[in-house]
């Protein structure tokens, strides 16, 4: 149970926060906490996205709040409004969680299983990989099989995939999607009602529903790697733009109902919905 601190007594006005270990250089992307006490679960210090290393235990974004904490939220909001009448919200992590540290009211539940923050396309593809592998581990029979299926692949029953198409690993094909001969797809998610013409290559990408991609096209992104030898490693979620204002290489995303003409290439780009591409694009966001 998350309320692992119940031995401390009444939990009416306590907060339990789920935390997990990450690599040291990843920790500063998250809220970091330091816990000790008799059971090692009383949070003594909490900093949201610190500039220097605090701890490799991070906030997973899952909380159990006692009903009494609502009073703290109300009081905090009223105080902020008095200081600045334009205030219309509070920040849970900075205004509440951080202030609960060292008050015997904030406790840690240490999570040792799989956890991933899904805030980028890259993390969505990574989470899909874990989901597919978990289905295989559990013995689910809906994963695709065949001579041109590599690793874990999930194809909706209504999708039509030519036998010469090579899929996988880590591929999901949505409902009513059509994949024609000679297509190569890996580490990608294709949503419903897509049409992928002959000999197109889709790598490390998310393809929105209703998208049509012409033959001999190449849709490719850059994967976000993790340290497979470190059990505490998690996928990084770098900002979309670097310090120079340029797009960081990441998973390519095609918005819903995108149309791409034959022979075109889209690399490390984000294409918003309802665009028709008659040129190749690289490292851009097409609005």
C-alpha cells in the first residue's frame, strides 16, 4: 500500500509520495527528495528540478493525500492571492509538497518496478515497447507472428498488412490501417486508418490517424537511448528545443490526416495535422 507510514498514526493530514531511483545525471529533470527516519520513508527535503544534485530518488507524480491537506491547499491559495490578486492557481510540488518536508507530514513510498514519464513522443514509443513486451511475458496470443515479424508487434484485426512488409521490433498498427508490400516499420506507432504505400520505411516515429504516405518514402526519427546496464536508468525527456532555439533530434511525429507524396523524406520533425507534404523536411516543426 502507498500509505506505508500508517504506523505513524492518524494520516488525516499527511501526504505519501511515490518515488523511484534514477541515474544521477537524470535526477535533476525531476523533483528530488531525501528521506530517512525510523523506516527510511520520512521526507526531509524536497526540491523541484534542482540545479545541482540533491538525490537520485525522484518524484513519480503519484500521491496519496489525506483529506486535511485540502485545508492546506485552500490556505496556500488564499495567501498567494493576498500577495498577488492575479494568482489563479497553486503549484502542488512547490507550494505544498516542498513545504511539507521535515514536518513529519510527508512520506515516501519506494517504487522498484517499471516507471516512465510520458511527456514526449520518444517516451510514448518507449512505453509502447514495455507494454508490448509485457504482453509477451504474460503469454497474450494477440501479438503478430510470421517470417517478417521481428520481436513484439501488435496489429489490429481490421488492419491489412501485406506479407512482404517487415515489421518490428516494437510496432503497433491501428485499426483499418493498410500497409502495402515491401514496407519496413520498426519502433513506431501507427494509429487508425493510415495508408502506407509500397516500399516506404518508417523508423522511430508516431504516425497520426488517417495519414497517407506515398511509396518509397522515408519517415525517421532519432531514438532516445537509455543505459540498459543500469536498472535505475529511465528514458530522458529533453526539452523540444536546445539552447540555440533549434529542434532537438527526437522521434518524428506526423499529425492526423497528414499526406506525404511519394519519394519524400521526413527526418526528426514534427508535422502538425492536415498538412500535405510535397517536399522533404528535416529537423523542423511544420505548423
